[in-house]
C-alpha cells in the first residue's frame, strides 16, 4: 500500500493542519515563556497565545465570557473536575448507559462515597431519549451528565431538550463533548449547558495534552488542585476568580498554541461544513455495506438511519445537527473485531480502533459486549476514495 487510510479520528485526529505544527514550532523558536509569571516579552507572548485560544474556544462554543473556559490536559481531567468539583455525599446524579469510562469511573467512585447514581437507559441505536433522562430526575438531583455523541456509535443526543429540562428544575447539566467539539455545532447558551468538557486533540485539531471545561458559574465547583497561578502571589489562598481559580501550575502552552491554530483553521472552514463532510462520508460508507448480511452495523446508521430510533433523531435533524457523527461501528460475521482490525491494518493499510473503546456499558446497550466492534471514525482530511478503499477491504476480508 502506498499510504495508510487513517480511520481513528475519534481517538485522536490525524493529520493536523500545517498551521498547528507551525504554531508549535514558532512558540519554541520565538517564544517559550511562562504566561502570567513574568513581565518580559516571551512571557507576554505566551499569555497572548493562551488568551487567543481561550477566545476562539468561546467563539466556537457560544460562550459569552472567555474567562469561563478553563484549560485542562484532556477531556478526562475536565470531567473529573466537573464531577468531583460539584458532587457531595447525599447528592443524586443521573448519567446514561452510553457514557465513556471518563464519566462512569469517577461517578462509580463517588457512588461508593455516598453519591446516589442513576443510569438512564439508551435505545439499542445508542440514542438517549430525553424522556429517559427526565424520569430519573428527582428533588435531590444535583447533576445530569450526558454524552453529546457516543464514541462507540456516533449517535448524537438532544442536549438542547435535556438542557432546557435541567435548567427548569435547577439541576446542573454536564455535557461530554469529547466527540462533538469541532464536529457538531455547540452553543452552551442555547442548550442551557452548565458544564461542557471537551478534548483539544480530536475534532478541534490540536495536539494531545489539550482540553478544557466550560463552566457557567465557577461557584458551583471546587478546584481539583490549588497552587501557583501567577496571580495574587502575596496570598496563600487560591484566587477566587476565573480562570485562575482552576488553573494552578504551568499550562501546556505549546499545546495551547497549537490548539489555537487548529481552532482558527476550523473556524475558517466552519463547523457546519465539517459536519456535512462527515455526514456525506457516513452515507457513502453505509451505502457500500448496508444489505450485506456479513456485516452488522451499530448505531442510528445500522437501524434505518434517522428512522425508528426515537424522537431525538428527528429533533436533531430539524436543528441541522444530524443524528450521527463521522463514527461507524460494525462487526464482520466469522471475524472477531481484533482479527478484523489486524487484517485491515496489516494487509490494506486501513487503520481503525477495535474492542470496547473505554465504554463497556455502551456496548452492552447496543449488543456488542464483550468483544466490542471495529470502529471507523473519519475527520476533515478523509476523502471519498478512502472510504471506498476501506469498504473494498471489508468485503474482501468478509469473503474469506
């Protein structure tokens, strides 16, 4: 094979725009300072890189005040900050059966410490009907956590309806946007999101080691860490203002500089255009394999896409957000996911992810536990010819 076809963008996007690499090179060659710690030019330049990325994130997510966008090293840290920062023994939390372990593991630990946890059931398509969440909320519910889109099936959930319900009940609404940031339009004000965790190295096209948390009201959270911020250094207590309250220690400035370049590239192209690109490739992929009994497709695309999967799909489509991201999980008759993934990579140069994708409960929901699936996930640099090549490889493996 003359080149590999990379279908693992749900794990991390590749390749990155050239602008991302250039920004990181320039940071080390011309900058290199520590933001907020010094008054010299290199430190000021680093602070500008951080501020620029913060402002671009606010633009992408519809955040009014960029200081409410907090940097973390990944979405997992952001989710931990949200969950451990606001839940206390005696509180009640609601999650869904499609959540990633980055949500379920912290919640299960909190449950062992006295937090009451309820898990709302998703449909076999992987879609979470808003009503399934509504019925689990009670007078003691402190927080509802919902994945915006599943990393297993790509099914997009109706966070707008869930957010409106939570706001009307005075319940905090946490959205895991690791799979949708930069891929599906997000507006935290429109959708009544209180906390939004995001990854910087997936749909936002930045380097690994970047991510963050939007917080509507910083007073609802306690920091995970306390320490040096570069501000109020005459005091031995944590600053009480955003973002410093939650950003102790030196930030990953070179990564944030790269993330800022990825965000600028993304905004120039448009998240809507990315979504349409992903939707077109999804439809092409499904067209190539649907009806072939050797393949089992999971998620909305495998269940008469946008039909018979609950009202969530219709509502999402009416808002132009689509019901599935550029993620497709499948299995081949007579082949384990691990064997199929090995053959795709070794013989055809088609790189996928296999197994349970850190979301065992999601696989139980869609019926692919314990072996998992072969997951294809594309990004803005994948083309139609790559999808067709992957489908030809699948058919050849299935025919053996």
